[in-house]
C-alpha cells in the first residue's frame, strides 16, 4: 500500500462513488482499466461505514440483472426447440452480470478476501432482506469454483509457522477452545499434527484446519488429548509408537465460505499424509461431539422411569458422583446409540456431525461414556463422545450405503448398545 | 507419483473407463470420493490414445446436459413472471452439469493443465464437429473465472529463473524467435526485463510474458534490441541511464487459454513495476509489428503509379538497395499511416496488434521505416514497425475515445504522414 | 533423525566412548569417515550425564596439545632467525590440535550449536578449573572466525516470523522483559521494527536482536514505547510520520558466543535498512540504561548535603512524590552527567553500555530524568536513562576521539548539566 | 549496489588506497567501522588493474607479521617451561595478523568470493614469488575453517535449478565435458542425479558437484551414460528399476579452494540421499578415469614384445580395429591392473583418482577395456576405465588397510587380471 492509500483510508467514502465504480467495472472503461477500477473500488469499500456498506450490498443484489429481452428470447427459443445448443445459449443469456461484476471486483489485491467478508456480513440480514440471497447465491457459486480442491494447498501447521497464522488457530478453533499460546503449543507438539487448507489468494488465512493426535489404541476421551505436557522427547517417542491417528477437532475458518465444503477433502488428504509419514499407523478415527443428542432426547416421549432419569440430569455436576453416573450410563448410552443409528431414510434428522462423517464414508465405531466433561459437551450430549472410523477400503461402500439407502454403517460394539 | 502409477501409465486405457469415471464424478460416489475419482480419471486420460481421447471429448460435449424438464419449467416461470428471483432460478437450472464435471475433473493434481490441453486439442475440429464448441465454451467460461487477474502472480524472469521455465520462453516466444540459450541470455541481461503471469495451479508454466528493453530515447528498430552483447557491466550502466522502456515482445503461452485476456493487465502492471524500480523512466512504449498491413494494401485499388511500386516490392531484398528503399519509403509510410488510422467506426477491420494496444488505451506514436528486416516482418509490413505509447494520464481517455467513437488517438508525427 | 537414533538418545552414553570418538576424529579413521564419527560423537554427547559431560570437557581441554618436539623446534628456529617464513612455520606448529578436533566436531549436524552450548557450560567453572580456559579460548577463536560478519544474515522479525523464533525473543530479551505474546506483538507492531542476526548453521536461532521504535522527536522515556496499543492502522500512520528511530533494546542471545561482538554491526546495518525503508528518518538514537551509575555514586565521597539526598533515595517509591522528585533531580542529573563524561584516559571505569555505544562512534546526546521507573532501572540508575545518537557523518570521528584520546563526545545539552 | 558504487567501479583505483584501507581494517578505526572499511576495500579491489592487484597481494603477504618482540618472548617462555598454557600463549602470539586482516576483509558483501579469487590468482606466481605462499597458507587455513563440512549445504541440481547455476556446471565439468544445454539437460534427466555442495556466503556458486547415473548392473563404459535421450518417461522407468548408482563425474569448481577437500563428504552424503530416495539401490560405484596409467607405462622398462605393442598404440584409432584391439587387450589390462594395485607402502606414486577413492575407503572393483574412447581417455589410459565401489560396511576397514598398510583392497575380478 502506498502512503497515499494509507492516508485516504482514513477518510470515509461515499456509497455513491462505490456504486459508480461498480458500474464502471462492467462498462467499456472496465475493459481497459478494470484492474485499476477494481483497486479503487476496493479502497472505497474499505472506507464505507456500515450503512453505506449495507447500501452497496443491496445495490449489487438488485442491479446487474441479465438483459431481460435477450433472456426471454433465449427462453422462448429453448422451449421451442430444446437442443444442447439452445440450452447452452439460454445458460449464457441467464448468466447473471452480477457474477461478472463480482469477478471483476476480484481483480484487485485483497479482492477475494473482501468478497468473502461481504458474504459473511450479508448472511445476518436474509430474514429481513431476502433479495440479498441472490447476491449470496452468486458469491457461493463463484467461491465453489474458485476454491475448487485443485486450487487448495494443504499445509502442515506447526510451531515454525508464522505467529500470524497461529493466532488464527486460536481464534477459529470451534470445537475445543485453545486457551492461549501454551495450549496452542501443546496442540502442535511432536505427537500432534495440524493441517490446513490455504488458497493462494488468501495467503496466511487458513480455510479449514484439523487437529490430530497420534496415540496408541483408540482415544475415547478428550481430556488426555488436551492435557498440558512439555516433554518434547516423550511426545516424539509417543508419535513413533502410535498406531492410531485421532482427528479430534475440525474447524472451518471462513464464515463467508460456508456451504463450500472442504472437510471431506481435508480428512482424506490428511490420512494420506499421515500414512506416508507414519507407515505404522493402522487406524484413522475421529473423536467427535454429538451436538443434537440432548435436544433430541428431550423431544422423545419418556416413560416414567426415563423421566426420572432425565430429572437427575438437570442437577449440576451429576456426573461427578460415580454411583449416579453408573446408574445413568446404560440408559443414556442406549438412547444415544438409538439417536445415532436412526436412518435418514425414515425422514429422521441426522445429527450434523454424524451426517458429515457418515456422508464422507466413515463408520460409526464407538460411543464413549463421558468422553468429554467440558460444559458444552455436557450440555449437548451429557458428555458422550463418538468415534467415526475412516477405513480406506470401505469408505466408498459406506458412503453409498448411507447416501442411497440411508444405512448407518456401524461396528458390532455400537450394535451391542441397542 | 507412486511407482504403481508410473507403471500403469504405460498401458493404454479404455475410453469406456474414462466415461464411467466422468459419470461417477457427478454421481453420489463423487460426493464422497470426488478427489479420488478425479485422480483416477486424470491417470486414465493420460493413457488414452488419440482416438479415445477424441471420443472422450465428444462424450463430454454431448452428455451432461441440464435437466430438460427442470429447465423448461424454469424457462416458463421466467416468461410468466420476469423477476430477479425467477431469472436467478433460470440461471441455476441452465447452468450446465458439464461445467460441474469439468470443475470436478479439476480437483485432481494436474487437472487444470489437462483441461487446458483438452481445449487446445479440440479447437482443430470445430469445423467438422461444431458440437465440440459447447465444450469449448464451458471450458472458456471456467478458465475466465479461474484465471481471474486476482489469482495471477506476476513474476520477473531472469537468469536466476529455473531452466525449466526459461526453456518455455524459447518455445513460446511468438514475435522475435529466441535462437537458443545465448540469445535468451541476452534477453535477460541487466538492461532488459522480462515479466510473466503465472497461476498457482500451473507452477513453472508462464501464461504470457513480455520482454522489455531499457533504452535512451524511443527505440524505433528491432536489430539494436536483439544484438548480442555480453558486457553485463555496460548493460547495467545502460539500465541506470535509461529514460524509456520498450515493450518489444509479448507472447501468449497457452493456446488452451485463448480468449482469456492477460495482455492488458500484464503491460499495465509491468509499467508499475518498472516505474518503481527505475523512477527515472519517462516513457513506456511498444515496438510492434503490423501484421495486416501488406494484406490490406494488396486489397486496395491501386493507381498505376502505385502498382509499379508494389511490383518493386515483390523483388527479393529490395530494401537492401538504398535508393530503391528511399524511393518506396514515402509511399509505404503514408499508406501505412492510412492503414493504421482507419476508424473502426466505419466498419474497417483494424490491425489486430493495433486493436489490442489502442483498446488498452495506448496511443499510436510513431511509424518506423524498416524497423525490422526479418523475413516475417518484411512479409507482413515491408519491415515497417510501430510504437504504441502507454501514457498513464491518458490511458482511460484514449481507450474511451477508441471504444466509443472509434477514434485512433495518435501523435502529430503520425498525422504528418497522412 | 532416524527412529534408531531417537531411541538410542534415551540411554545414557559413557564418557569413554565420547573420548574415543574425539580421538578417532583426529586419527586416520577421521580422514575417511570424519563426518560419520562427528555425527556419532554428537549423539554420544547428547546422552552424557552432567558429570560425564564435564569429564569430556576436561578431556578436550587437557589433550590435543601441539606436538611438543615440533613446537620446540619451530620456536628455536624462529629465535635463531626471525623471518616471515619461520614465524609462519611457528604459527603452524603452535596451532592447537584441539582447534582441529573442535572443527571436526562441527562437521556433524547440530555441531555448531553443541559447541556453543559447551562454551556456555564451561564458563561457570573457570574459577576452580582454570585449565578449561584453554578450551574456552580455542572455542572463542573458532567462533570469531565462523561468526564473521560476512557469514551473518540480517533478518527482520515480525508477526509473520515463526513462533519458534518469536518465543526466543521472549526468552532472550535482556533489557525490557517481554511479558508474553501480547506484549511481544506490540513490539512487532507497524510502528516498530525488530532485526536480528542469524547464522546459517543455527537456523531459527537469533544471535542478537534489536528492537526499534519509530517515533516523532527523540524518545526520552521508556513507558510510552512499551504501552499496549492494538490499533494497527494508527501504528502504521505513526511509522509513516516518524522522523526518529529509537533503538530501545539490544539483547545478545547466545551466552556461548560472548566476546564475539555483533552489536556494532547490527546497529549500523539496521540504520541502513531503516533509512532505505523510511527515507524521511532524520535521527537514529538509542534509549539506554546506565547500569553502573548508582554503584559508582555510592562509592563517591559524599558531602553532608549529598548524603542526605542519598538517604532519601533509599525510600521506596521516592520518585512517586513529585516534590521529592523535583528536589532530587538537579543533584542526580548533574552527578549522572559527571559519571557518564569521565574520561577513560584517566583510568576511570566507563559504564559498560556507554563504552559500547561510544566505542561504536555514537555521541552522548541526552540524559533523561525518570526515563524508566521499572524496578531494575530505579535500582541501577534512579530511573535515569540516556540517549546515544548515531550520526552517520560523525561516527568515525567520534570513535577515534573516544578510542585514542578517551574523549566523551557529547551534546551541548549534556554539557549544560555539568 | 547503489548507483554511486556502479559508477565508481568504472574508474580504476590506486594500489595505495587499497593498502591504506587494509591497514585501517586492523587499526582502531577498524573496530568501529570495520564493515564499512571492508566494503570500501572490496570496491577498491574490484577496480585495481592487474599490476596493482598483484602489488596488493604482495603487500598482504609481506605485512601483517606477528609482533616480533612478543613472539620471541612467547617462544622463549615456552622453551623455558613447556606447558599447555605456555603453548597456548605461544599459539596466540604466533597467530598471524594477516589472518585477522583477511577475516576482516571477509566482512564485506562478496568478501569470501574475492578472497577465493585472490588465492586462485596468486597460485600462478609461487615459482617466482615464494613469499606469496605465506598468504596462500593463511587463506587456506581460513578456508578450511570457513568451509567446514558443517557449514556446507548439499543441494540437488536439476532442470528446475536456476540457469545461472546450471551454466556453471557446463563451465566447471572437468571429466566429461558438457556440450551445451541439450547435453546438460540429459545429465539432469529423471534417471540421473546431480548434487553439489554450496556455502551460504557463495549463493549460486557450486563448490563441487557429482553426476550420478541410475542403472541396472555395473556401468562399465561411458558412452551409454552420455548418449542423448529425450524420453523422460523411459528415463523415469529406468530410475525406478535401477539397482546401481554410478558416480561418473566429480568436479571441483573453485580453484581458490584447492586443498580444502569436499569430495569425500560429497560422495558419502549423496550415497545416503540416493539410498533414501531409491531404497532398492544395491550398489554405489564410480566409473573413473586412470589419468596416470599411460605415463607410468611409458616409464617402465619394456620387454621387446611389449615395446612392439606400445608402438602399435601410437597409431591413430588403433582401437577401432577389432583384431588389434583384442590383441592388445590382455597386455594392457594386465599392466593396468599392475599399475592400480602397486602399494604406496613401497614408495610408489599412486594414481591420483585411485588415491582419492581408495583413501575414502572405496574398493578397486573392476577394470574396463575401452570404457571411454574419448580423446583424453585414450591419451591417458588407452581408454581403460575403472569402477571403485563404495560399500557402506567395508568403507572404514578399507580406508584403514589403505592408509596404514598401503593395501589396495580389490575384487577377485581385479586379482584375476594380475
Ligand atoms: Mg459460472
Ligand atoms: Mg586459526
């Protein structure tokens, strides 16, 4: 940024000039000087106040419609004679100029980031301004194309990564909050791996990241994974002896990219990376929350006996009392197994985390009593956690069984709970 | 690449398996294992023979049509009630599944390069198989989005660049052929600059590059720019005293990206880079060929006198004779100035190089007698070369005058020739 | 490191095997397989316990003497005929084989770091084992050669630097302790610069670093420089308007390199870097402590009046009371000016920080009342801080005046205090 | 380099100013402003003409002697009482100030390169100016310390390396001349590897490099290794099936570093790198020339029969005639085996290439009839080439047998020729 630009950032800009620049981008002037205008618009947008920004978003959503006469014409031709050629002509006529404006806005340095920020911002107002959804759909269409897997770069994140990247892990971790730099450091110790996808247009901005623990045997509880431990030598030795990789946290970082899915690709490529680095690994599994269990359970008709149990669960720290805990365990474990194995084929709403992993071809492997006693996990699922297993040889089969027949592929262990 | 993959590349693959993989990419299987299938398809495509490759291209062009019923429905709804929402719904219904297949093919490593190669290959068959144009249009649409200016990286190329990149300059130079590594080295000497756009998905593959000479005064002839000269110290000193940057060669490298324009952006950013490195530069100009002049001249009705001149030009090496050359000069220079200043507004076909630079906002600055006596230049334009001047302050104005009114903005020097 | 090496690190190694490997390094075996033996020795040393490590250091110090007969012979020849040739022969005969052993130990990965660690460790035992000083001298001789300015790399450190480097700033900061990552971040804000020297054999290990604040006018007190401030935009604007660079902290990081001086080079190159990035900077100055002032003052014969003052200074937080502070100020400022301007020519022991900067050619510019009220500064110098000014044009003259005549070059402002 | 420096490079500099700057480097001024003075001296040296450069080298060789009185004193003390302490004191007194001057000259950018160039230049004049040998010895001492294995970086060189590095391979290849860029490219094909040592102070300047071919079975002749072949796929497949790595060319690049040995380290580390990349490699061997064979053979007393053979060898292209070749073969192979197996213990001068590899612990594996029919090889050794085998498990044993007892460790195949 030049000095001039820095200074100009200080003074607010007008909605009008933003509108004019956007219009100019699509005009003839835009052909010769598109990059320049995009840069100016970029700077202007940075200096808009919240209201003007809002106004500009509405402007983008409402204007830049396809040419109505041409589109009607193409639609009529297609209806008259439905060929590949008339379909293609119709697609072209329908392609919204708004997408072209957005593509041209992207030509400026920082353009991609500002479009992502815009999509994040407008989401809050869909209820009152549904017309913003058109802008949202166009942004999502572009992002799905731009953030194609082929353009993403997988990078390992460790203690040698830039602090500017690391602090984003702290900010974005959505599952098990990172409590400052010491905690972060533990997540990056020699018996841990952290990988993220990056996009060339957003250097230093992780799109999604996953945290992995290298352990012996299936990890069934969270606390041992998060415990502080500063002995690097011991951690290195654990990694050398590990037979299992536990994916214990996956976090999306960019709200503006919601709906553009990275998680499936990330998990599968990280499995490959880990297998190459640690050929002795025999098992790849998640240790995952069950965000919808408690809510679901509350909605079920309850027998008198069950209702009594449920009341016990309202007491603070019921789980700290061993006898209470053991008493409740069979009931909750069974109900949880029921919750997780309901077929979507019968119209049931599947737990979102389950849907993600089962949809990726993972198998429901193990349900763990009190796997996580952090507040949120107690609140969501009475502390129960679940392992989804990624087994290379059955991923495709599992996925199809789930996608086509709504079958929840699971281990005998889970069946035994039912 | 693993050993297994290398080996398998040796055996040919069948068109059928390529088709099945492409279909699978769009199926449910593709959701869970898209990246994997894309990789397999990628490997399969590499092993197709020419016929099967052709067959696969036809398959892509013909299949993956939008759902006809849904599209008809959307078309009817739009015709019944033309709103932003119905237009968006129609655009979505019309969006060709073929584009989605191509996007998914791009998920594999090397995917982008293979799609570019595909577009390059199909171009040869448009005449006999017009249906391939639909595939071409979709590829072009995707490339225009993926190769957005915001995703391109400008890099300086010099003698420290990888040989694997440098040999591509030799291969792709389209204006003044590079005759081996010594010639290349001269083009990268301290009084030269070479810049190229790269895309992250095509590392080591320049998309377009420009060669610049740093000189004193406007360079009006090619030979001094290409002369061998190995004195690095002298070259460095010339660079330090230069007041003018001459863009003497611009070459597109990827035939498969034709129609996706980079040149305008490249020139303008290179001007900025050079201005930053050499604040003393006062002038940025091309030294360009006039590919269409001779052809145009041949099509003009000729007075008897002119016809005699034209016959002289058929003789070999006419220009080596100074008196002949001087005799022909006024005639050809005038006709050339006429050729270059005809307005497109009157339906004239503008010289393609002129159209490019004038369209970018450059000014027709100077017409140079025998600026290049290489065979091709003699053949195209009797050796006449032209300078187009990029003047920061008038670029937008020039562009608009040209684009709106078909005005050829030019220097008084050029006017004087008319 | 291979798995085998990792495991073997766990079991302790014997002093004997370390000795044998060191001896082998100098033997014929060492010629063929030096790098291999060095690596083995390196691994063995890592597994020695403290006693064996100590034993090995003593072994290195005591053995590897020059060949006595050859050295006596060379000494006698030189005494008989003192020529350049006999001097060179004597130097060669005297060159201690211990240096050659150390050079060969350096051939292993991590060798340099382990030699530095060794020198750091032996320093504690000079008092009781003076023979270790021979080893120390050889290490220092080698380090002075290996860490030659020509081999050092200046790198800017900022928030994009690896966390593994940044945490070393926190650990090594010797002047104004860095209180965690937020404090560190402030030190790396856009109106700050931090530079360090690195050596290729110690990647990620700063040797020395300097922290610089970009300010308007001479900074005369520490607190404004350390105050938290998270507004990056404001900081960027301050940097753009700064006319003065304040070097407010310089810290050596490697105890094992003590006596090998980097500070002088560092300051001077950082001045060049800053001047290039911020051409508008007009002044380069330190804001430095005066570690020896209080001790010196305590050793001076005190008039009765002065003694009373000194007693007041023993009270906690005397400086928080404005009237006390104002009363003591003239006395302390005058005495401090006296302390700092005593000539070394008269045998005075110069304050170490003053000696460093004056020896580098800086000028004593300003003495600042309560420039730093942190505990240590109050303890060392009653909170008084001093600016040393680096003025490009007078550095050499200042240095010579100081080095030859013991002249303390100073500003009129300082003179006025005397 | 600044503009001012560039310009000043043009005007010649005087020997006197170079001398004064060198003296200043060691003076007090040098302490404060050493880096600055070193830079000035560096620039001055670049502008000296050949005579002045020579004069400056003589100045360095003759001046900067150790303090005579101090050295005599230290010598006497050592003779009076030979302890570790007096030896150390003597070493310090003898340490030549010339080395310190050279170390300080190294502080400037480009300093190391210019010292290496100096050593290269003075070598030509040792015969007439033996005093330059003192300067040579000091430079060599410093280089041996600075270019310690621990400071060298092994880098693979391939077609993605900078052209500026690659052209140095062409320039420095000392064994099998590289005939331009196409030939170079073949040396870097997928079934070849090239590795070089670099030093951080000489970026882009290889110190030594080795060319390796990945083949099946022991390569016994040069031509198949150098044959042009542009099929990258075939080369990749050959590499995947190779069981043997042939080191067919090792070249030192820096004449000024002669006597500082890198070759041993290079071969051994490259063996490790190759083993890691290609675990299936079973054999590491050279294919080497025998530079001293013909000369030695000419010096042997010859029986009448032998003399007749030798005369045949004077004929041009004798080897092209199969029957001649077969007739001479037994004689020459036997004599060559004799030449290569003579023990150094009996005072024989060992072939230099043999000495290098046997000294590194390699084994004399195979002698190859007409392994190289290039002019130089025919001239040196009648085209005979030899394989030295590097076998990890016997390297140390081989080395010691050679170094201690002068034993030439060899294969039964070689024994059979004797
Ligand atoms: Mg689209
Ligand atoms: Mg030495």
